[in-house]
C-alpha cells in the first residue's frame, strides 16, 4: 500500500493496539464479555454526542445504567 492509503487503514490507535492484540488470546466467552463492554462504551459515547453532557434527553449515567441489556450482555 502507498503512503496515501495508510491514512485509510482501520485499526486501534497505537495506545490500544497491545490490548487488542492480547484479546486475540481470549476464550470465546472472554471475547463476548469484551465485545459487550466495548459496545456499552460506544453506546455511552454516542449518547453523549447526541444529547450533550447529559446524554439523550438528560439520561446521564442513570439512564445508561438502567438501559435494557443487549443480547451480548445478557
């Protein structure tokens, strides 16, 4: 790949690369837990982006904590 395409490659930031490499050694169950945690963090981040500091409609931390669990988290 050329230098221009390097900017388009996907992957974790350098500060997270080692953690993601270590996760490749996880059991399927551990990978499922890690995936659920990451999904939760991504949803929390998205809620903050959409609704400002309090999240969607002021849900804040309590709204996230009381949100229904995803299939991966159950």
